[in-house]
C-alpha cells in the first residue's frame, strides 16, 4: 500500500502513541474487513482499533455575541466513526476527535 499523507490529528495521535511507547500499525488490513481503521494496537494480547477524525478550523472566527452549538459537528464525526466500526464489533474500538480550530 502506498504511503498515505497523515492528517494533523493523525500526526498528533502518532506522537502520543510514540511518547507512550505503544507500537501501532497505520491503516492495517484486517482479514474479512473492507474498511481500515486508522490505527491498530495490541493491548494485553488483543487488538484495539482507533479512527481519528479531524475538525477543520472555522472559515471565519466568531465575532461579537451569539450562540454556537458544538453538538452537530461532533455528532457527525461520531456517526462517521460508527460507520467505520460496524465491521469491527468483535474489537475494542476508539474514536479520536482532533479539533484544530477551537
């Protein structure tokens, strides 16, 4: 598989895993699965899969007074993670959210 460009969230997550000295595989192929979670680690002899979702910085900073509902963008990322993990019900799965903008 050709080398894939990492997102900012993936870069930060890899730094965390390296700092904790946790070996990982990026986009590992799992037998019988069509999707590839971003990271697979082994913990106490069992695989754990992670998917990293980045939030983009806002196009314009919020100005003045107003209301901001953070729930819809977070819910969207959770739904994307849920979709990727549907094939991995027998695994422990973790969703990593990286917010570069706020």
